[in-house]
C-alpha cells in the first residue's frame, strides 16, 4: 500500500524538487545581474523532470557530493548534478560579458513561482482526496 502511495506521489515530488532547484538557479542569476563575466544559467525543466521520474529518484536526496574530509558539509544539488544546467544565450550581450537579462529572469522567476504554487495546490488536493477516501462515513 505504501509503495502505491509513493508511486502516486513520485511525479509531484520530483516536480516540486526540480522547481525548487530552478528557483535557486534563477535567484542566483538575478543576484549576479551586475557581476562582470557572469553567465546566466537555467535548466530544461521538462527534460529534467522526465529523466527524474524515469530514474525513480523517489528518495529526494539529490546529488551526493564526494567529501574529502569528514568535516565537510554533505551537499545536495540537482538530481543529475550541474549537467542539467544550461547557459543562456543572451539577446543582446553586454560589454562586461554578463549574460543576465533581468526582464527574462524576472519573468522566468515569476512563472516558476506560480507553477510551484500550482503543483503544491494539486498535491494538496490529491492528499485531501486520499484522506477523504480513507475516512469512515
């Protein structure tokens, strides 16, 4: 029974995790808008989600980094590491080499936020539906 519940929520869990990772990448782009030579990055969300669901990464642990000392902090990242991050091609390159387009970044950030909230709402309604189905009448 638990396996069926985990399988039912795996897609939504992966989608929320990837939305969170994309949010971090977009926030990093916005934060470095004035950094000379900074290259804006983003991910192909659909391809990453398809790969994450196909691999069955239901553990939610993300990438486990190699540590050379026990005092290092255990890090987490994209399920496939930085391999899923792509560089953005700027519409109009700047003289300092920075490729962040603030209009594009703000739009992507807002879109990702709305989609994250929508995924949470859908997941919440599925959980409520299952709870209602399990309640005795």
